[in-house]
C-alpha cells in the first residue's frame, strides 16, 4: 500500500475522520417521539388590548437601559443602546398622540 502524504495536519485529521466514519456500521433509525401536545383551550390575551404597543416600547426601553449599564442581551446584540432608547420613546409618544387624536 502506498504511503499517503498530507500537506497539513488538517488534511491528516480529515482523512482519519473519513476513514473512521466509513468503517462504521449504519445506525438504526431512532424511534419516533410522541407528538407535541396541543392546548385544549386558547389563551385569552384580551387584557393586553390597547397596551401591546406599550409593552413592546417598554421592552425596548428596558433593553436600552440594560445595554447602557453594560448587560449584553443576545437578542438585541446588533442594536445601539441610544437607538433603542429613542425608538422606544418614539413608539410610546406616537401611540399616545394617535390615541388622543382618534378620540
């Protein structure tokens, strides 16, 4: 058998991994898991009517303040703290203005 030459250690490890993988037997398929249970009753979120915008704005303000204090939030990672703060305030006051003019 001819001796193989590898340019780098990565090539060597890749070849060893492939050799090991192709040498194994194929696994049996996993048994089917139980289907997810569905809710019997629908959730009633009617108590949020008229306040959902304020909840979103409060979450933005909370994320902005926490970023200003140095806490990293993974879901708000690409956002600027000042930008979130200004947008949260804008959403609150815009919603109040629309609500006042509609009444």
